[in-house]
């Protein structure tokens, strides 16, 4: 009887232990899915397929989905129609729905983000490629444009036949002075005798180029991403006595992907947006935020991605191999802190 009773007690315990294990697996999995942060992204007008910042961001989203096994419920994608009311309504909808992180693409969202971010102080937002929203719950994901400008200056100085190189700024950027100073510093690092000629921002883009060509600048570094008129200006200025070529910025300058754009392009400074987006999603999934201080004067938070994260890249094509060795030296000095770029 004792053996028989012991047998029944043992079976009973095994049964309940097995049942408890199944329950833990099931409810543990359910609990894990229930608390997993939900992320949403709103692309700028056009969404995927724009061959610009939307596509670059989408590449990072796809990488995050694959790496972290995210479904459409975990990472929701939307596209604005471009109107201010639509941007605000989509942000409000996602904030009310309780998404843990709401990502928007580009500076066109700045006003809507400013408005809705204040309405929902407990919601976390992030903006790709912009740093103009001074809210503690908004993370700005930006890129070290001054590092790219420095490398562009090196290449322009070494490739130029005239010893004169130009700079055209993006009129919407707050970093124009810093980028110009970095471009000049890079050019002088490579070739102290080079002359850098900045364009007059008060004119139309085609006139920028005309002024630079008159001044004999044969390599132009441009951060202008508003229209394709910089390329038009180079086409109009192109003649045998002075062959003008451009160093551009990707993915911002969508027009560089056109046939005519590639024809007059020397090379590009590339912002590796997918690397930054993947990191942003990873950070959100671990319950953290990107909260480095980007501008202490007005309170801009987020993270600036650059050479250290391989988020600023400079592809070396046949036309720019002359600069490759000098660039590698400069990159090493920048990363070691021995070269201090203009802030």
C-alpha cells in the first residue's frame, strides 16, 4: 500500500509540475508579447520608393524587422499626405493608441511634432534627419555633417585642377556655418594653398553655380537638397575650358540618382541612415531613449551619428582615389580627437 500510494503521489506531482511548465511557457510567451514595446513610423510624403530619405529610413526599418523578428503589429508603418493637419492627426492617433515610440521622417514634421509632442508629454517621439524640436520627449536622429564636409574638402582640394573649390549651403540648415568651416578646414588640411569660395545664399541656385564658375571653382560641394537646380546650374556652366563637378550628399539629394545628376557627380558624402534607424529601434525595444544633449542652449536631445558608428561614409570611386590615403589619415585623427572639427 505504501508503495502504491507513493506511486500515486509521484504521478500527481509529475502531472502538476508538467502542467505548471506548460502554463509558464504559454503565459510567459503571452506576457512577453504583451509588454513588448510597440513602435510606429510615419514616412514623409511619397513614402517608400522616393529614392531619398524615406527609402533610406525604410531600409533601416526592414533591417530592424528582420533582426528583432518584428511583425506589422510590433512596428507599424504609415505615410503622410503632406498636409500639416494630416501630420498632426497621425501623430495624435498613434500617441492615443499608446505606441511606445513614434518615429517621423524629415524636417517637414517639425511643426506637427512640436505641437503634438507638447500635448502628449508622456509619449516618446523621434525624428530622422532633423534637430529643430526642443522637447525632452523628442529624440533627434542626426548625422555629423561637419565630418562629411571635412572629408569633402579633402577630396575637392586634391582633385581640383584650378586650386579653387566652391561651397553651396542648404538654406534650410542651421549648420551652414559649421559645415563651411569644416569644408575649409578639410581642404586646407589636404592642400594649404587651395582657395575656398562660398556661394552667395541670397541668390537662386543656378546663380550660385554661375558665380562659382566665374570665380574658376571647378569642384563644388553642395548640401542644397531643396531642388535639383544645383545640377541644372552645373549643366549650364559646363564647357570645355572649365569642367565643373559636384560632391553631393545622399540620401538627402534625391536628384543625384538621375542620369544627368550622376553625369556631373564626382562623389558623395553618404549618411548611413539604416545604421541609425536600426540603433533607434534597438534602443526602444530595450526601454531606453536616445537622449544625448545635441544643443544645450535650446534643449535638443537625441544622437548624432558619424564616423565612429560608420554612419558617415565617403565612397572612393576612381575619380577620388587620389584623396583616399589623406582621408584615411584624417579619419584616424578625427576619431582619436587629434583633429577638432568646428563646432
